[in-house]
């Protein structure tokens, strides 16, 4: 978990995408998240977390539905959503915390 703390305890927004390759909605979000990361550049981080490989973290954060999107800033959860979002909406939400 300490690695997770290092990931989220930064002064820019960090968007975490909890997904699995077997979930169609999760897979559909991959290009959307690439667009978000490209649009925001170094103003934010986009990190994909495979739930199958990170079961403990997913359980600790009570990730149930996929994809689950969570924004952290300075180590604090700022926003959370289960399900798909489009790139423009996500960019707008992330910029609120930039």
C-alpha cells in the first residue's frame, strides 16, 4: 500500500481507472483515458489499475462496479464515479482540482 500512497500524494490531480480486461465498459474507456492523458499532459496523471492484479487495493477502496474512476489530489480522494464518462467531461472534472 505504501506505493499507492506515493502515487496519490502529489500536488496534481491523479485519475485512477480501476478496470479488468474482461469488462467491456472498462475496455471501452481505454481510448477515452488516452485522450484525457494527452489533453492534460503534465497537469494531471492518469493511472490504470487492473483489479485482477490488485485485488487488495480494489477491496480496500471498495471498488465494486467497473470501470471505477477516482480522482486524488494531495493524497485525498476528491471525486469518484462508477461507469463510463466521456473524455471532455473527465477533463473538465480533473481541471476543477488542478
